[in-house]
């Protein structure tokens, strides 16, 4: 049988009734019956010596077969199950890798197949039996553990998503926590450290601890990832099991230094990333630390002119003072004294940021680039603007003369929308969508119809009913409180709606001479413009503030006010000088920096004069159509 194993196998298989088994099954049967089964019996020493004599012989018996015919079943699984010769064995499968469920998965790894051939490896249990029957083998064999196989697979530590996906089928956080691998954890864990994964920019592999995940379960990480640079974001191809493997390797995310967060914020070059900076300032775990670091680092960046960032920094400063008071570092009176008036009309600014304005040639170059960009993208931005400002995305006032605004309910509702949106400019910073949503809420509840009815002094009970309904239905959050407390301006605008809309704003169509100031039309009782009588109504100066410029700009944009000669007198008042716009033009050299601390009615005229003198004629049509809107949407700082 030893010299002609195949014929002997066939004959013996027939005699033993296992003729349908394969070669491995045959030798496994012999190994178990002639060797292992005897070892399981309670044999005395002399019997054990006889067994060793049989299995260790070099010229006869099982010893001969095992040493000369690769007749030892290696005890492994699937493609790695084969007959081996003891003198060819290099690896002993040990630990959790000896379990079939893990071995079968690891055996599919290319690195495992390259480093370990089937005929060079045996199961630990088989080798122990060989040593008992064959005598201790003195060969230097390697224990093939899961840790060693993992080390082969990680190789240079740069793991793409395909390899991570395969590894993640086994190496999960649950796997590492299981009692099954407790004895091997200390060998596996260090191997996972220092593994690098592909970043979002496709060019670099980065240590797991340095990478952020966009769709992380942790809210803080999602907020950071939203404005982090692409080279510090895990590539989006890592999903499911590949993402699981990344998280196992990273275990603990490295804390992002606040200096790095500031650098990321300054480099934010898209609307999405800039919104993410605002969101972190409002919601992040380290928002106060971030805000404090950012406050002195925004000169010359997009944030310098950003109303959202400015308001959030103001709020964070107040919150920081509250926390100081809680810690006993300042008194509660000092907290109150530190709060600034938030009204745009009376807004108190921090000390202006200091910079040197560019020369005239540079100014012209900057403005040319701004208007070139606006000529390409302006129409889409205008649609976005009107959709965010006006209910139902539509400018409310018709270009036809609304002389019936005294009695026509729909015309009154539409004019009240425009005038109220002007009045919201005295409320402080809210995004345009907030004002629109309040108006839409009032329309939905039919409150706006009540507001717009003629002679509100005769409908006071209906107005009081709206207040009662609001107070009863609102939650503790008092939603839209800032708008509801504007009942006096709403009432004023409704009470004198015909005079304000037709006799004042539409009357600008007959303005044949330049205005000295907006007070000429906003303060009818003291204005030379209305000396002849006919119009004497409460002043709009406090009610609208800079919102008067908004109303005039929109009426000119929509050609409700028109006519070349008229427009030349009106253009200087069509710029809404918000803080953002004032800062931009101060940096361009239009204003001295100390002159923009708070809004002044002269700002609009100065901006128009500045643009007209520095802007090429080819762009004057855009100048006279969209006024300050390009400077509300375009990041002018990129052109300095």
C-alpha cells in the first residue's frame, strides 16, 4: 500500500465501505481509526510506545506513508483542506483562525494565499496529534494566527475601499469586543493602528485618526465635516462594511485644533461650506471657543462681510458673558451692560477692522469682475432672491397705477406686503425667508386681510382678536413674537396705506428734481415737497429706516417708478446700505471706516456716486437695474 497508494486506497476503500469518499476522506478515516481513536483510549505506556512505533517508522507502516506520500490530513477547510507531509509544513493554524467561520473568510484574502500555500499548513489540533503519535517535531514552525494574517493583508497600511470592505466583513467593533478573541486582542489592536484610508480628494491616504466622516452618527463630527477640506474627509466610497472597518481602525477621532477650524472657515469657498461654518457657530460643541478664535481672524475673508456670521458672533459673545457670570467672574449687571442694541437702525458696531483701501485702478478692476460675474449669474440670483423675500415668489405690486388702493382689498394687501417688508429692516438681522414666512402665516389665517382692510381704526376689535388668537395658540417658544410685536408699524402702514403707497412712493414718478434727502418724502409734515398740502401723515422715517431704500429699489426694479428723467433723481436712493454692503464699500474706499458704524441715510447716495464714477459704462445698465444686490450675493473679497 505504501508503494502503490492509489491502487491500495481503492481496494481498502472498497473493503471498508467508503468507496465513495475522496482521497482526503480516505486518509482522514485511516488517521482517525488507526491513530486518533487509540489515543482517546486510556492506554498504558507500553501501548502508547507501540502506537509511536507504528506512526514514526521510516520504512514501514503509517510512519512511512505520512513521511513519503503526503498522507497526513491537515484538518483545514474548503480549498485549504488537503493531505500534507509533515516535513513540508511551515504553519500551524492557531487561535480564532482555527475556527472554520473565520478561516474560510481569511483564506479568500489574496495576501493570505500568497504567503501560505495549502500543503504548507495544518490545524493546531492535527499537529498536536502528530506530535503524540510521531514524536515531537523539532522543525521551527510559525503559529498562523489571525493577527499574522491581518498583518499580511494590511501590508503597507494604505487600504482602499475594496480591501476595507473585505476586512470589514470580519473585523468589526463587535468582533473586537467578543470574548472569542480576548486572548488575541492585544496582538490585533496594535496592527490596526497607523492604518491609512483614501481621502475625498482621491490623491492622498491619511491616518484614520485624522479623517472625518460626512455622514457620521455623531452630530459634532457631521458639523465639522461639513466645512472641513476634502483632504481630511474620508472618501465617500467607504460605506457599509468598509466604513465599519475604518471606524474600528480609527476608534478615537483626533480632536480638531481650533486653529485648524479657523483655517477651514477662512478657506470655505462654497455656499454649502459657508453655511456649515454658521451652523457650527450656532450648534457645535466648541462653538464659543471657535467664535472667540474666529472673531479676530476674519479680516479680508468672506466672513468680514457676512451678516450671519456677524450676528452669531454677537450672540456668542453674549453667551460667553453669561457663562462668565455663572462662574462668578463678572456680575450679572455687567452681563446686561455688555449686550448691544440689535436694531439695524441704531446698531452699535465694534471697532471697525482696519485696512488700506485699494487704488482707483484696483477698484475698477474689482468692480469689473463683480459685474462680469453678475452678468452671468445675476438672473438666477434674482430669482432666488425674489423667491426668498416675497410670498409665493412674486413681487406684490403691479406696475399699473393702483389709484384704487383706498378701497381695493387685493391692492391694499399687496401694497401692505411691500411696505411691511420695508419696515422689517428695523428689526435686526433675520434672513429674508423669515419675514416671508410670517406674512404667509398671516395670509393662511386670514390675518393679513384684517391688517389690510380700509379704516383699521373702525375694526379695532378684529385686531385685538388676532392678538388673543395668537397668544392662545402659540407655544412657550412664542414663535413670530418679533413680528407680532410690530403691531404699531403694521397699524400705521394700514391706517395710511393710500397716502404712503400712492401719494408718497408712486408720486415719485412725478419727481422732476433731485431730492436733498429721503426725509423730503418720509416726513410729510415738515417737508418742502408737500408744502402745497394734500398729504400730512405720520413720518415713515422711524417706521422704515433703511427699509425706505428697499421699497424704492424694488419699485424701480419692477418699473413701478419709471421714466429716464425721474430715475436719474431716484437712482441715488436705490441702494440698501446693510452692514454687509457698507463694509464692502468701506473696504473699496467709498467710506471712511469710522463712518459705517451704523446706518446713515447718506450711505445710499455715496455708494451710487462711487459706483458711477468707477464703473465702466458697459455695466451701467446692470448698475441701474439691480443696485446693491450684486454685493449681497457675490463674495467681493475674492477679488481684492
